[in-house]
C-alpha cells in the first residue's frame, strides 16, 4: 500500500531519496551536473512529500515558493524498481493539493531533456511546456513546465 507523508527537508527518508536522485542526475547530466546541482539544495524546504510502500520510502518531491502566486516543484524522484506504478503522479497530486491549500495559483518546474520519464510524468499530469524561466532561460538541456491550479 502506497501512502504519502507531508514533511520538510529534515526528514531522513527524504534526504536518503535525494541522495539517490543526485547520483542518478550526475550520470544523466554528465558535465552539466554542477550547473544544475547549485539550484537543487534542500536546506530549509518546508514542503516535502515522501511516498512509502508499507514502511519503505519509495519516492519524494517538494515545492518551494517561486513567486507570490507560484510554487516550484523540486526534487521529484521514484526509486527505479517502483517506477510506472503511479507513485510519481500521487506525489505530484499531493504537492499540488498542498500548494492550493497554501493559496498558490500555479506550479512550475524545470526538468532535463535527458529525463524522459519526468517529461512523460508532467505531460500526463496536465503540465504544459513554457519558455524556460529564471536560471534555466538559455539552457539548451532544460524543459520547463507549468500547471494552473485554481
């Protein structure tokens, strides 16, 4: 049985999953990893979801304020052996619900072109491609998305 727990970035399971995510991204991003890594620090993230299968952590995601009306989705990850089971969508839906409860109107995010599973997840969940924003504006490997929540 999969369930989602609301936490913050101090949660031990979240930190463990982010370590696995960073190892995966280091391989996928190659020489570009250091650039992306600087924008993915987890200290003081207030809104974290950790997904569990029984007692085992299997996935995570987070949101942080990007602007007064927008949350940015960060640190989405599902362990490889649990992918394709809807866990990523469950995490994303819980993050979106939390953003709505906090009175935000949209979620936006960046992912890499070398992460086709992530691109598929976001499209499947109603996210639309937008021009690259912020620090990703002129980055060839980045794909940015948004979803209006209200």
